């Protein structure tokens, strides 16, 4: 039996990056070994590890968005040297998804590197005699939040094939859990993170992408809980725990009348020791390009109205781009520069989670208020359809489609509602997959 990829992770951690909002730089961890960081680490070592962890969880997100975006029929990804974007991911001519190729393993491995770093922080804080108890709790709260987020992204890929949650011992990783078991474990981890905030002191910085959890530049425990509960609300929706969605939203930064962009983000810069957002491609690029699915613009105009600003997430190219019997004249224009942020969770999602829960609980007037909040904020008209479960669900999925275009939600949403069959197949023998296989290196 093949050993899990987790076993082969480097014994050294990611070097700490100088994240854009940090007031000081921390030294490299290249000389540190795992034993130093897990047996009795200093506060400085844990700070350095936390900063490096936040930096590292941005790695290879482009592969995640490409994979979910192509299968979810949001985008085409053309690459002259890589045909699998248009063959395997689209199921061309009975092609199947490969369990040992870049579009799965690059993202999967990066997420588990993030989990590895979080486990190092958790173990280090548990064993350290040099860090005060309140500061340990601060490290634990954030590490568990990051860990839950990384596990959730991998579970989104493998779905009912599950994930490993217990990977503390790389030589003896725990079993793959079922989808439901994995979601419960992630939910429990977020609950642990929330509990750790009580009495916590946060001795480390987070980037400007986490300004929502800060007061006067420092992490505020009460605000961090609101972020934690926001992600927990998404997990509750995946579990179809609709009262749980509402209770978690009530503890989060959810604000029906607040800014839609309020939330937490991965941030990027062109500074030394940092990285740029490589999901950004310039308009009218050639060779390596991302194109909006050809139905995006027409359906956005028809379903949202011509004045909705979300239509601008696809822009008209100077000329049509074609490859492998696929073509589009629209560029993806979601990440509009190489330093554009990537959303972790924001208020727009929370409002639509509120609407979703209200629909599922047949509290339709509340759901319509929330849907209209999104519609009018984007210059669309108010909801005028039938007040039925089916019609409101259709509009919910419509708003989520265009609000979260190329943010990794569409494929998952259509899967959650058993609507993958409604996604277009652009060639006669294409297929729409519901999940990725377990990576080959994970064994069975």
C-alpha cells in the first residue's frame, strides 16, 4: 500500500513571508527542524510559523479555482502545453479524472502542507514551556481555523471520497472519513477554535486580509469569533443544518444591510518575499488564458438585467479564442490585477446563506428580503418570481452563480442541489464529474 502524501511533507516549514500588513519581518525558518517547533518552541518561533502558515495557504489556489471552474462550466482554461484542461477536466470522449496529475495534486498537496503547519503550531503550543497559557490559546484558535479551512477546500474536491482529518502522525495517518464525517470533523474543529478564544492573547500579526478581526491593528478575540462563525455557517449549509446556519450567522459578522465585501481575504503584493495573485491574466492574452464560458454573458444579461455590475466579470475580447473544439470571446475578469485579493468568506456569502436557510425553512418573506439585498446592490431589479421553494431556490443559485463567479462555489452549489446535469456540455461526448478521486499518493 502506498503511503500518504502527508508522510512526504518536508520536515521544515514554509519560510515566513513578509505579509503586506505586518509591521516587522520575521526571520527564515529554514534552519528550524520539526523537533524544535513541536517539543518546546519559543514564542518567536511560533510567531514565525504562524506568519509563514498564513502566507503558505495561498499557494496553488489557482489550480483549485481552475479545476472547480472548468468542471463547473464557469470557465475554459487554455494552455498550449497542457491539454488536460480541455480533455480530462471536461470528460472529453470518455476521459476520466486522473488521480495523479497537477490539477488535483498541486492544490491537494498545498492544502495539506497548510494542515501540517497548523498541526505543528498546535503540537508546539501544547508542549511549549516558554509560551504563556493565554498566548497558547491565541495560537491554537487561529491554527485550528486555518486547518479547518484547508481541510474544507480539499473535501470540496473529493466530496464523497472523503479526506483524512487525523494526520498528526505522518507515519500513521488516520483513515479517510466519509463526506458527512469529514464535515462534522471540520465543524468540530471550528468549534474548538472558537472555544480557544476565551482568555486568549494574540501575540502574532495577520495580514491586511484579516483586518476584519482587528482592533487598532491587533487581533480582537470577539471579532475573530465572528469570522470563525462565518466559515462555520458555510459548513453548516453543506451539512444541511439550516437552524445551525442561522445560529452561526447570528454569531458572525453577517449584516443584511452592511457592505457586501466585508470579510476575510488572501492578499498579495509585488514586495520582496511575497507573492502575486497568479489567477490574474491580462485581457486579450494568448497562450495561457482563462475564458468565461460562452454562455456566461448572455445568461447574466438575460437573468440579471443589463445594468447588473456582475456582468462585468466577463469582458469582451478583441477576438475569439479557440482550442480543442471549444471557443469563447469573453475573458474572465474577476481578479483584475496581480495583487487582487481572493475571498475566504465575505458578507455577500453570509447574506445568501441566510436566504438559503430561510428558503429551506419555508420562511420565504425573509429569504426574499435577503435576495433583494443582493439584487439591488448590484443594480438588478427586485425578485418578481413565484413565492415557491423551487422558484426561490432557482434565484438563490442564480445569485450565487454570478456573485461568486470563479470563486470556487458554482460546481459545489450545483452538486449540493443535485443539479450537475443542468450544467452545459459543449461537445457531444463531454461529461460533468461530481468529485475527484483520492490522490494516488494517499493509497487506500
